[in-house]
């Protein structure tokens, strides 16, 4: 069984459109994350979220909004897509407990291409 | 989180041990050393972590110097499937919700050669 899954795997869209990427984890974890990996392969945290708190990276434009319908899902909605949003987006999850390992499990990634 | 320094790339012959170094000279007493790797086009994968003592699991060994300013990840018998970018990350222990977010550097691109 896939631990962290993302859909779609590939997403090609036009500038200005609004799109969503879905993420689901079946590990029972409390915390989920979104990371962005740009064309230079730098992997950067965008958000971390558990059912208590959303932590937003200050460098993320407010066009990006995470939405969590329940603990197992963290979707990423992007408004008014721009060329610079083209990247691979990774979802991850971990068990967010004091003294815990904090090991993160990553999804397979969604390659977003904005034309 | 403390910054880390890793070589940009390394080669290793198949079947030999791969030793990947990492410098983290500004590491704090409550920061762990984590290693992840990213095989081409896949999500990062956890390998191992440690605080002070050397650690070993089914994937690798982690050697941390006594002063904790550097560490080495050892893949004892590298295979072609170990070709990947390896990231050394230092991270504080749990400090509240969402504290496990990782700060990735550039990593080391390990190429295992037949």
C-alpha cells in the first residue's frame, strides 16, 4: 500500500489558471507538509500542518493555500498560476510527537508545468 | 537549523563502501543529524539519524565525530540503485507543532559506477 500518494503525477496548465494537487497519507500521521523543488533541484519547505496549526513559510505567495479536509489529507490549491510556479511539488507526513523520530515520508511528487 | 556543507558530487565503484562526509560545525547540542536521499524523479527517502553515538541500520551507518562538528554516512556495499542525491540535515529536537520540517541543502550527488 502506498504510504503517501499524490494526484496528479503530472499537471500542465496555462498561466492564470487555478489548480489543485491532492495528497493523502495512510500512515495515521499527525503532520503533513508541502515542499517545492525547482528547476535547480533545490527542495524547500512551503507549509507544515497538523490538525491544530498551519505553519506558513513566509516566502510562499498567498496564491498558494493548503486545505486539509481531515488529518489524512492535505491539498494544495494554487490561484493565478505563474510561469515561476513550474516545479515538482512533494507532499510528506510525519508523526509530530515530542521525543518522536520525526521521520518524514514523502510522496512521489507532482510535476507542474505552467505554459 | 544549523547549516551543513557537503561535497557536490562523488563517485563510488559498485560493491565498494561509499563514504559521504558532512560538515556541521555550528550544530547545537539539541540538534540531530539526519540523512535523506533522493533517487532521480522520486521523493526523498529517510536513511538514518543520530545525535551523538554512531548508528547503524539496514541501509547505512552514521559516524558522528566526538565534537559533533562533522559526520560520515557509510553505505557499506554500494549498488547501482544507490545512485542518488544524499542530503545531510541538522534539525532541532521536537519543539512544537510542525517542528519536523526539513531544510534541505544542495546535497551530494553520488554516482555508483559499474
